[in-house]
C-alpha cells in the first residue's frame, strides 16, 4: 500500500470510531486535510505532526525538493510525517494507529490570537504569588496544539499584573520558572493526558474497524474494558479507567472538538474540572507516565463549570461477541517498533 492508501484507510477507521461515539464521522474526517509524507520524525518516532508556521516546518521545507506551490500549501496546513522505516514493511496495526494518532493531533491545531513570548504561548505565563500570571502585554497570531501548547488554568491577566513584568527579561522569567517548576509541571500533565487519550482513540479506531471488516459485532465499551487490561500499569490503562468510571464519551468529544469545550477561554482546563472527583485515578495516570509525585500534587486552579452545560453523548451497551486478540496485535507492533528504534 502506498501512503495515500494508508491515509485513506486510516480515515475510514477514524470515521467509524467517531460514528461509534455518536458523532458524524464522515464530517469529521472531511476536515482532516493535513498533508502527509514519509520522513524522519523527531527522535526517530513513529510519527509527528509539524504545525504550520513553526521553525521545524520551515527547516523541513528549506531542505526539501517540494515546488513553491506545495511549500505554500504545507506552510498553511502543516505536515504529518510518518517514519520512512514503515515504507519498507507490510502495513501493520502500529502504522495505522500512528497515522490516526497524528491525524487527530493535526485537527487539534488551532490558530490563536493570544499572548506569545519567544514564539510560545506557555512562555507568556509565569507562576508567581501562588498563581499563574501573564507576563507580557503583547498578543500575536500563532498556531498551537489545544492541549500540548496552550497553558490551562486560571490566569491573572490584569493590567497591573502584566505591567509588573515590564522590565523582566525572558532569561529572568525562565530562571523563575526553573525555581518554581509549576508551569512546566502543568504542561507536562497536559501532554500526558493528551497523548494517552489520542493513542487510545487511535487504537480503538483500528480495533473497531478491523473487527467490522471481519464481520464481528464489537461494543466500544467492551473494547475500552479490554484496552484497560492490555495497558494495565500504563497511562492508557489509567485513562480507560477514568472513562469507564464516568460512562460517557466526553473526553473523546473534547479531543475531537476542543473549541466547544473551552467555554470561550482557550485556557479553560476542561480535563481538570471533569476529573475533579478522580484524584486516585489521576495519580495513577501521572505516575504511570513517570511524573514525580511532587509534581502531581500541584494541581492548578480551574474555572467552575456545570457538566450539565456540556454536550452529553453516550451509547448503551449491547451484547457482543468475544474480542479475540483485540489490542495485543497493536501492542506487539508498538513494542517491536520500540525495540527497532532503540537498536538504531
């Protein structure tokens, strides 16, 4: 299969998953139009979404042989890189999971108008006086991932607070952050949540569609139950437990549509509010991803929201056939890819 065929089949898998959680899969994947190419992702990873306007993308385009028309398109849409090592193999579960994973990431990339310092949204905020504060008055347009590059929490954006940083250099701000560590800890937790959810959604997309092709009737709740067992002791397994406890698809919906779940504030921490009664599961989630306990305890303040105000999407459980070897194939492929990367 060439990359176009792999991408098209991956979009069918993702569309089927979106349908399974009660949304319009065909419409969602019609919006997934980020270009895709074989390449060398960072750290020789399986895949990478390179956001438009980033230095990383500019470097790739400068060293590429794309014509000017193609470069202009990539500059506006970004680029999904799939590790070229897959090109030499028969398509396996991990290739499709990787492709779906990066496709979801690409659709969570938003064009923001917000505070930016040194080309990053998170650098425009500092933890000081027991809270997050905006340390710059200037705003700019920038592309950013809704979870991994936008700081979540209650932020003091008063004019007085911003002016208090007027004579503070970026180097001094970074020294402050190094001493406190709260902002970076918050960003690390956001990234753990984001990666666990996106990887789970990609794995479920592959499994549900594969079973459908085999003529099996698969219930998504049982698929999540099985993923919980397969990924026990890992962040994905902990995320499954959170979803199973709540018995709804709100976290999936949030991943697919971050704007609707922002309450008009891109810094609103939906995940923190959603899981405020799940502290033991959050501890399991962060610890399984290697986050230090001292970092776990510093949970940022969030805005209040009534869950009744959010969309409620759920499906009833139905009788299903037994899921044989559901996520084991994906897991084996992931471990195999990890071993090959370490050998290189």
